C-alpha cells in the first residue's frame, strides 16, 4: 500500500483525503467564481491527477455544486470548506484547494490566473507571473 505524501481535511474534519504523490503548480485564481466560492480575493489551487487523490473519510458529507455548465465544485456539506473542483473537459484532473493540506508544502505560487477580473481592492505584491485568463 502506497504511503500518503500529504493529508488534507476540511474545517470540521468530516472530509479527509490523502495525496499519494507530489504536485507541481500552485495557482492563485482571481476569477469571480473562485472569489465567491472562497469568500476571499482568490482561491489557491493545485491541479492533481485523480489517481493520486484518495478520499479517506467523508464521502457522504462531500457535496457538489455545478458552478458552470462544465465544472463542479466539491465541498464539505457540514462546514462548507471547498475541497476541489473538476471540469468536464478534464475529469482526470482535480483542482484541490491546498489550504486544506495539513503538512508544510515545499512549493510556492507558480502563477496568478484571471488577474484581468481580480477584485479591485486586491493587490498582487509578488513577482509571480500574472495572466489575464487561465494560462496555457
């Protein structure tokens, strides 16, 4: 059995997961949907292949919301913590919300996405590459 590299959990602990391998890019998304879903200026996400994501606990508490015709956002139905999102065009990729990871992460933010629609009150104060839409 493969040992988990990272462990994640929602605020109340009802939903718990493991990542069985490392991930690379950390992306801060500044689009309006991410702001609405998190209640903050951006969502901090990392794309991972679904094969390394293992839901350990909380399948019954995990709820989904179709935030657009081609995407669903999964969250804890108890505490509301956002867990991950999936696009219909790439169902093998989960965009996990890395704020739920318990361990220290050795990576840094790789890029800012959708800065063309970021909140007017938000200031990006780092030198990380910025993209008006989603970077390809």
